[in-house]
């Protein structure tokens, strides 16, 4: 009765270590951190005022710098 629970506990601990080689030449821990960062970036949204209609300038153009002689 105790053997199946013990076997499950042992199998659960068989995951790769954080410093084990992972995809793309980074460690498993680094790959996990990159995935979490990508999820955070994907979840961020631009504020409405950042979006402008096509053709509308978002700011006044910067005047061209005159070349000094």
C-alpha cells in the first residue's frame, strides 16, 4: 500500500535539474525564465492613447539640423 505512493514520489522528482542543458543552448532554468518573461510581455497591452489612426502624426516633426560650415 505504501509502495505505490513511494513510487509516485520518486517519479515526480525525476524532472530535469535547472542547470541541465535545455533547448537552444540554455539551461532548463534559463529556458523557464525566458518563457515566463515572454508570457509577461505577451500579457502587456498598450494604452489607448498610444494608438493613433494611420496618417495622423503622433507628434510634431523634428526640424532638420542645419549643417554648420
